[in-house]
């Protein structure tokens, strides 16, 4: 038995719901955390350093509420102090990726319907997802670490004040949102889409979830159209579409810093220097495009 499996089984032994489990343990995905399948259950162990920027008590509430709303797997066990979490394993589900969203017919629409079910559930998440406050918080975390920001980062944050102003002029009704719709956080059975990993969830503008998924999934115009049509059950208005485009840029601006925190914490799961630089370059490209200012104006006008 490897040290990794020994460590996992030592955790399993402390979980009442898994105390009788003696089967095989299979390592699944996980970019910052360690995720395992243990029979009918999925075990999540928190990654090193995640306590710097994740409130596990907030996550526990959100995961429970999302399960009640029918968009997340059943929450079997959670320890808000340690971050250890156990959910029901979804049998027969495909873990999504950009390629899977391209190739699995109807998957953007299924994701949209899951979002709508979450956003209209009436659930109350304890955290409020504040984009610019989180940028400041992440910059503060990075301040004491030996990691360089991409050249021009602070200038782009300053340019984004026009976005901040437009959104403040037309504040959205807040809803329970996932806020980190990485493709791999979606499990598709072909009939419905499940959403997992509620670490960053909070009350937010619902269009953040759609814009962020579009970026993570590398959606083209047809996929965006499918996503929006399924979400609204109609064509989006100009301001609705504009908000989604704005959030495409803003999520890259935020997650650039997240990637740098992973780099500073020596997370071996990915090349986080390339991750951060790539996201920032994509953000700058979208913000400098001829149509971006028009989307800001449309959102401001309402």
C-alpha cells in the first residue's frame, strides 16, 4: 500500500459514514485538492495552503444547500474545520472538459438548466462574492510572496473601474452562485448536469456563472447562444449578453491572481505561471476589443 493510500485510509477511518468501507480507493481529479472514489462515495481532502483563501464553513453550507436544490450530489459528511468532505458518487457521469462540452450534444444547455435551477432555488449562501474585493484580497495574499504579477496587471485593474462603475449603476439581484464553474466541476449523465466543488460559491450576479463557464469551456458563439437560450428560455437582452461578456474578462482578471497563489504555494498540479499569464493575456485581449466598451455602455444603460 502506497503512502498516499495509507494516508487516505487513515482519514476514512475517522469518518463515521465510511467506517465499514474496506474496498478499493481510486484517485480521481483535483487541481488544488485530493479527490478519491471510495465505493459509492467521493472523498475530498483539502489541498495544502487552501486555508489561506477558502472558508470551509461557507463551503459546507453552500454544498448542503446546493444538494437540497438538486444540482449537487448528496452531502454525506463534512468537517468544516478540516475541510474533509464526502458526497455521494454519481455513477455513470462524465467529468466534463472543454472537449466534452464541444462533443457531448446539448451539454451547454444542460449546464444552463442546472445553473437556472440553482439561481432560482431561493438558497442563501453565507458568502457574498465581491469581485473587486476578492482581487484586493488576493493581491494582499501575494504581497508577501515571491511571485511577480504579469506586466501591466495593475493598469488593467484600473481600466476595469469602468466595468465596476457600470455594474454598480445597474446592480443585479443576487442569487446563489457556484462562482468557479471549471469544466471539471460538471458531471454529465447525458440527461442532467451535476455541479461539484463549492469552495468559491456565494451570492453573486447569476451572469458571472454563465460568463465564467463560457471562458473555462472555451465556448464558441454557437455554444454561448445555446447556453443563454437554455438559461433564459428565450433570446438574451442586450444588457444580459453584455454582462456575460464583461464577466468573461473579469473572471480571467481574478483567476490570474488565483493561479499565482498556486504558483507561490508550489502546487504541482499544473504550470501555474503559464496558467496565470495565459488568463491575463486573454483578459487584456477581450477588454481591448472594439466591442467591449459597447457592452459596458449597454450594461450601464440597462
